[in-house]
C-alpha cells in the first residue's frame, strides 16, 4: 500500500526593514507600511530649521561671513524624507532639529 505524504512548504517573510540614521542618504530595501511592497524608497531633502539658523548665527557673529551660505546647500543638515515609489506616501522622516 502506498502512503501519500502531504508536504508543507513553509514560506517565511523576513523583515527587510533597515533604518540607520547614519546611512539614511543611501536607503536600503524596505517594506512600505502602507502598500506592503518591498521597495527602495525615494529620498527627498527639504529645508528644515537648522540650515537657516546656522547661516544667521554665522552672519551675526561674523564667523566666516563669506561662507555663511554654505549651510543652506549642505544635504546633511536638511530634513530627509523617504517616500514609497509605488504609492507615493511617506515612509520615514529624519528631522534635523
């Protein structure tokens, strides 16, 4: 008599989510909490409060007044927003001050 063995395939969904503050300029593959798709988010830089504050501080204290506009161009000082390329909703936000 032949025995029929039912095989069960176990599929695990490993979490691909990796959020590192120091590596937020180069995003890793993540799972969107809204559409549940595994994607690499789109990074957008927005002007926050810190770059103008540093610029005004440098102008008012006359420290490197010629280079006072440089904080306005530096991406490391801006707010970093990660968007899902599929549903176009915000995944994460890293605010600088």
